[in-house]
C-alpha cells in the first residue's frame, strides 16, 4: 500500500471531497486533464469557491492534503498554493442565553440528585452489611446481600430453572419488592437519563468536553476507603492540557455529596 493510499483510507469520506473538487474542475472553461496541468489560478479559484462554510473549509484542507501527496505536486507554485492555510469559518451556532443555560443546569441537577439520594442510602446500607452490622437472615441482612450482588455483578442472585429460565431467588425478590430496574440495579447505578444529567453537569460546571466524558471510566460501585477514611469513588479521566483538575473534586462533592458520605476523586491520566 502506498503512502497516498494509506492517507486516503485514514481520512473521513475522502472520496466525496475529491468528487467535489473534480466537479469544480470540470466546470472550468479549460479543465485540466491531469494534476500536471493544474494551475495556481485554478487552486485559488477553488479555494474562493469553498470559503466561508465549515463544509468548504473541510473540502479545501482535505483536497489540498491529498493532492500534496502526489510526487508531481511536492514542490513548485501549485504546491505552494495548495499549502496556503485557509481560515476556519466562525461557528454560526447560537449559544444558550444565561437564563436558559441556568434552567438546563437546574434540571440536570434535580435529575441527578433525585437518583443520588437513594444511591447514597443504598451504598451506606451496603457498607454496613459488609462490616457485619446486621443480623444474619434479617430483612436488612438480605437487602445487603442483594446490594452486594448488584455492586459486583449488576444483577440480583438468580436460580436457573429446569427450562433454563433465570428466576430471582425468592428471599431477595421479597425484600426488594419486585425485580424492576428501580427496585434492583438503580439502587446503586444511574439510568441513562440520570447519567446524561451528570454529563450535562460535568460540561456545564467544569468545562469537560464530550471527548473527556466519553473516555472517562465509570467508577466501581464499591468505593475505596480514601485517605481520610471516607468512601471515595475514583474516576480516571483523560483530559489533555488540563490545569484545573486539582480543585474539581471539591466542586463535584458540592453537587454529588449532600450527606458528606462519599466523594469523587479525579485522576488525570493524560499528559
């Protein structure tokens, strides 16, 4: 595979950019029949025809990059013209007004906190079960067993029937009330809507972008003791060129920890 073909494969939909370029050339009064016949005037005309939009900017940069891989366009006036930098157009997206932005944050905060309160209560119950605070066989003990299974496996203990059905063990079903999401895994984990609300808060409160949120690993349901003995949920994140992570743990605590029982610690994993 040649260097040129490798580059083409690495670009998103390069064919559509080249098709756009060749369509432009075919509309010229004297279109070139090969790259050797391409002129600086034609490259300038192409650049002007695409300027002013994000799509045009992408077409200019992608086509220029591809053409410069041709050995015949490595140097010379046309090569110099292809290398001319094009200014990226300003975004036309309208930002939210401050009032609307505040309403979005409040809605996200309400959604997330509504989920966090029962999660905190169940997490505290699980910690008490693990240190032997409940009498074996009691309601609280069986609930602790169910929560431990949920934390480790994401599901309550089940028994496989002769027909292969995975039925919940009755004592756990009785203690939990039913086997719905709210009665089982949502005792310790966020739903998609609640996780989206947390994502909104991470973006709005701390300036995390989508790539950081996308690459952040979900913390384990079981916290580690923490340096001061308080349960700490650690979130390894990839945040490039970051200089503000050191104070974000305390700010996250203000959002997530209304009972001062858990904290989130951020760990920067990228240079």
